[in-house]
């Protein structure tokens, strides 16, 4: 996937085994309230565009309800 992924106010989402190449954005950006959300086994290229961008930006209002495991940021 070219470009980042944004998920907000979602439930029952699984992002698993993707290759993500962000272009001037976070690789994966989470915001709002997310329930039953898991992000696992993804390969994310180092974001371009500005130093504020990161591979996974967990800005969820309930970050402890989001499971993030075994992702790489290259």
C-alpha cells in the first residue's frame, strides 16, 4: 500500500501482514475511540515528509484497548 492508513472511531478491525509505504503521513494513524482493534505483523517504511510523522501513531482516546504487536518500521 502506498500512503498511510487512518483508523478512527472504529471497532472490530484487524490490520495484519501489510506492507505500508507512507508518503508525507504516519504509516498508521489511530484516533478517536477504537474497540477490538489489532495491528500485527506489518512492515512499515519510515514515513517521509516531516519529522512529526511516525510509523504507528496511536492517538486513540483509549490506547490500552488497541493491541499492537510484531510490526517493523524500516
